[in-house]
C-alpha cells in the first residue's frame, strides 16, 4: 500500500488492428519543431483508438520539496538540481481504459468508462502494456517515465508546490481529489492542463514511475537523468488521486508501493524515448 498548439496530423500506416505511429512531420510537411522533432505524436492503437504524446524539452529543474513546504515529507528532501539532458514524449493523459483494451484485450478497472484512466493495474501489468507497444511501434522506446521525468513534466517550468501555484484551492481546476471527486474516477482531460499541455498530473490518478523507492536517494542522486536506485522492493508513484487529499497531488509528492499492487486509485502514463532524428 502507499506509505505516505500545435497539433501535427498523424497517419495510420498498417492494417486495422495493428499498432502504428507516424506524424505528418515524418512525411515532409512543415511545422513547428523542437530540436527537429514534432511537438506531438499520435499512436494509433487499432479500432480508432489513439494515444497522443507531447514532446517534453530537455532542461533542468529543482526536484523535491523545499523546507518551506509544510506538507513535505522527509523523503522529498533535500531539494536538488536535476538535468533532463534529452527531450522525450509523455502521454498527454494517463492511459485510458479504451487504450488499455485496444492493446491488452481486457479492462481490469473498477470504475468503468472508456475515457476514464485505466486502474487496478500493477506496475508489472503496465510493463506488459509497454512491451506490447515496443513490439509493434518501432519509433523509439516506450517506457515508464522516470520519477525525475515525471516531476519535471508535471512542473512544466513551475517552481511552486503545484503546477499552477502554491494555493491548494486552485487544484479544483486542475485535478480530481477526495473533496470534489464524489468517490470515483473521472474521464481524463476534464480539468485544465499544465503549461506544457499535460492533463491530470496534479490529482486524478496515482501514476507508476520507473524508479525503485529509496527514502535516502535524493541525498546522493546524480544530477543528470537520474533513474533511481538499482534495486528495491517498492516502486515510486506520483500524482495523487481522486481518493487522496489535495496535499498528495503536490508536484514533488511521491508514494511507494509494491510492484504487484492493484487499486482503483492507481494507473500510469506512458513515456516515449524517441529514436534519433
């Protein structure tokens, strides 16, 4: 358990039911780019189901919580500088139930709804989803975001407690949490996005990250592209959820949970390390 636009058109390349991904940019159309990469890509999962990916630029930020955050736990400190040295893609939304069903052929979620985030999926279940994408979509490496990538993308250039500021009252506009959720999950994208166009980062659903958990890791984390401890017994999660208090949705807050755990508050968001342009 937990312890604590520019839109680029996309093109289907293969037969119905296959997993494909290509942007119009790949076919010579012009448009805004970041380091020669399209700002958005759209994965076609079959049956008309798509997954939009947003380009996250390389950069640096202060990871973790400052001493001034009264809600910060000890494992969110010390706050430390991190550099994300390469751009990557992040799912615009948490993975939905219709996306999961298109790839895996089932829907394990407790709260049913095609546009709701998939939940009741363990870290290991999500790894299988990503493996299937890698088997069928050869444009890069599909993976969990690292904890550093997740927090960097969540902050979207902000230095405040939440992506929108320090006042938790503002969370009502950005994510679902216990006081406003009605005790259930909700379709993705109903709240405001952060500055980089990502939805449901603060609140809505806890999201698995790649990293093993170590409460002392921040004290000796490398500056460039940290990926967490080499081993562990629990995986990191971020985001808070419809069942959590507002403080759980803080950008730096993280949970720790066994990789085989399932829950109606727990889902994930795909990341993509693109192939070299």
